[in-house]
């Protein structure tokens, strides 16, 4: 100090040759040079870069999976440790933290109706929550925690669990500066409206973290019916009937199981009497009747035959879920019904494991990733048709006979659905005969999940017998085709996420006919607010 006074006070000593004055000891306040995240208990899907998912997620910052790794997991994976590091290793410096809900980065006004403003997360509290630990305290909107001997201050932060919610943390040793920070789109701005530097801040007074975005996992169990049995009608011939070669006749029947045949169900089918087969031949469009409650129209393609009264008969319709029976139609007797879609190691076509691409994971634009549970059962009870078109209990009974994680059905931390390979919905909607086309049902859920309350959907029945050109002439197995089996699966899982007909895209028009293979913003918005599927 004395030397300084001499220099400052006397121009005459400028030319004096001698030792230079010592550099003053730095007295500047240290600043926060970095703010980073780590999960307190790392998930099997750890914090990682947030991927780009066209067209709503530009892939900024990091993502976190704050849900359970396994059913019944007791670890709270919402906990994130925020680490702020000072420019100098000084202990007991209070670092002031603030948490923010940044704007949703999409430009879509359905998903993000409040424009560039923040505070638009779906989970509560919207900006997440900073937790007080020993030595921490509140200062207006910020929470301060002291540094350790390395000049590092940490605080734990709780994120929400709604997919697509996003956050950022600002930190500074200056409480006034950090309390003036505001959200500016996906940026944070200081009191002068200048955007803060992200993650590394060599000299700036306020530092902020990267944007942290919530992603969720969807755990899918896939089960299916076992071998087809008794998918036929039986009884006896009512009146002796002679059929010449090439002739077409109506054969009178006494059906026993069922006691009355569904009119025209046996279009394109096969009658078996005394080890001989007769094709059911008719053209409904020409006004033909294929079968009544107690008769069937067949053609004899071989030599003359006599069907004697009292002879037993078997009658099969055109059911052949895997198209392998050709003319030997037998109701798929003894064939194991397949699981829906391609269950490769990567799962189903539009619900591919680990995919962040919207064309192989249609849930990716809603920040959801599919996984498959190992417990797959393929021998659940066969049922040719459901009895009722509005009985949820009946539908549930079909898949609940085989589900292995039913106790996770309404778990908010472990999202779980069952996708079940079934055979056909009700007789009125199984496309037997093909004139049922307008009422055909290719898949159904026990219930379309309500956003809240007890309207809980938990499983999807996919009707395997209908997904083929014999039943749907326009059928196209390409996953991106709206008729495909893959589409049906994704559409039904959409219902389990509360998506509804009339949202168009994958969820379809008001009649439920998909208009594309992707979810629209209306559907994505529903998925993102749901507490659990
Ligand atoms: Zn539907």
C-alpha cells in the first residue's frame, strides 16, 4: 500500500529504475464457471443427450428418464444433483440457485399453445423443485448452498414425470443477479435481457445448466392366444341331398353347435361330410345366400355325392389367420395364434426398442420410448369371437388371464401396457361375411384411458385373423400403411394413452380410420399429460 501511494502520488518517480511493484493480490469475487447435472441414483437409461425427433423436438440439451427401472423399483429417479463449480477453490461461498420451466421448443401451437413463454410443463410443480439440505437456505426465489473446500456447491433437484417437460437451473454467487433471471424461450436471460451462457461460463456472473427434458419408458408385455379349437359349426344333415358333379345346391342342416348359423358367415368356407369337402360358393353381391341359420350353399367339384339325413357335418368359414390353409380351410385348428406384429429382438415395427425415430417409434415425438418385458405368454385361452361389443370385463378377462404385471396397471412410475394377439372380435365385426366390412374391428382396448378417474384402459386386443387381404382387400403389411398390423397395434396403444378417434393421423377420423401412421399434435398432447397409461 505504501508503494502504491508513492507511485500514485509522485510522477517524478516514474523514471526511477528499481524493482516493479508487486501485483495486487486478486480480490475479485469468484464466479460460477459451470452448472452440471447428474442423476442421484443413475437409471439404466442415464442422463444423455436429448435426441432430435422430427418435427417437434429439435434435440437440445440433455434428457432424463425419471421413472422406475423395474416393476416395484423403490428408487426415486426424479432426483438430480446440480453441481455448481466456482472459479476458485474457496469454501463456504453461498451459491444461489434458481430452477426454471423453459418453453417447449416445438413451434406447434397445439402442443405448445403459450408460444415462446415458459411455465408450460404438464407436471407439477412446473419448474420442478430444489431441495433444501443442511446449510442451504432460501433467498427470495433462489436457494443458496455453501461451497466445499473445492469451491463446489451442490443441490438436489426434483424433476416432474411428464414426458417433454423441460427445466434449467441458473446459479450465481450474486443473489440479486440470479433473482432477476427470466425465461426467454428456451434461454434464460439476465436482468438486462441478455441470454445466459450455458453450462460453461468462464467469466460471467450468472451460469446456467443445459436444458433437461423428461423422457419416459413404456414397458410392453406381449401375449397371445394359444391353439385354435372348435372354430367351426357342427351338426347333422337335415334332409338327404344328392349333388351331381359341378352342381350347386342348398344343403339343409340341423346345426347343434352353434344351434343356429350366423347368416352368410360361411362365405368362402368349406363343408365336410363323410370325409368329402364341398366349397361354400356364393356371391353375396349378386344377391346369393351363402348360408341361412340352417342351410348352406355348396358346389360339388368331384363326382356325384349323396348327403344322407343324419350324417354328421363340419362347417368351416374362411378363417385362416396366417393364410397357410389355401383350400383346406379348417378354422386354423391346432394352429397357435401369433403375437401381434413382428416381435423381433427390437419389438414391434412402430414401437421399436430404443428408437428415437418417429417412423420406428411413433411415441418418440411424445418423448416416450418402448421396452419389452420378458414375460411373454403365447398359450392363453383361445376364443374364436367375443360375445359382446361393449363389455369391458369380457375384454379384460381375455388378456388378464395372462398378464404378469397387472399390479403395475396404474403405476405412475412404471408405465405398463399389454398387447395381446387375439383372434376375432364379435361375430358382427369379424368380416365373416365380408359384407361386415363397414363394422369390421381389427383391434380394441378394454377402455380408452381417461386422463384422470377410473376410465382406465390397460390392454389392447389385436385381432390377428383380420389382418390379411382375404378379409381387407386393401391390406398392406408395410408399417407405414394405415391398414397394417403395426398400425393397428400403435393405434390401440394410443387409446391406452387416452388418444381418441377424431384426432386424425394414427388415431384416425371420427370413425377411427387412421389417416396416417403418425400421431398428430392433438394425440401427442394427450400422451404428454397422461399420468399413466
Ligand atoms: Zn380406435
